[in-house]
């Protein structure tokens, strides 16, 4: 049976419930690993990393992990270091999650935090604030 889509044909409208559950399970486990494990890499030394989202492939064998280093750390080096240690993290992940396959991990910088900050700055602009207050009256 084919999964229903938004308009009845073509690609599915979004991730399945199974992909979402597996992504959340993986996200929580990765957060625990990053909090408790010591990864010997200068780019990760003393850096706190938030795993904001994990998107799973339809077969659950690949995971794209969106991360954000905290504390004003330069993110490209941190993301590169996480990708360099992805096999180590995958090994630790396999011990924590109960899935048929442990997914391959790929880390990307989460741009949503930067976008939210840009939008907040835009709303703080006096011209935009004036337009917003004009609509309320």
C-alpha cells in the first residue's frame, strides 16, 4: 500500500512517523553521547554542542544531524571535527539505541539559530516596529 501524499500522487508530503521517531531517538542518544564522552579533538575541547534535529533517510540507514556549537565558537571547525569522528559516534550510538541498523551520521551546521537572530534584529528595526504598531491601531 502506498503512503498517501498531500495531493494524491508524486513524492510523499514529508517524513513518515517512523522516520520522525527514529530521528528523535537518535537525537537524544547523540546529545547524551556528546555530553558524556570525551572526544579528543582540539576543535571540540570544552565546546558544548546542541543537536537540534536529526533527519533520517526513508530506510533509516542515514542520519543528517543538525548541530549548533554554543558559546560563540566558530562552527565550521566543530562540524568538521564531528564529521571526522562520525564513526566513533556511530559506534557509541549503536550501544544506546535499539534499531535494526545504526545509521551513518553526517553533521551539518543548523542555520535556524542564525536565521532566528536575523529575524529578531529585523523586528527590532525602528521602521519595521513602526509598521507593526501601525497595524495594531
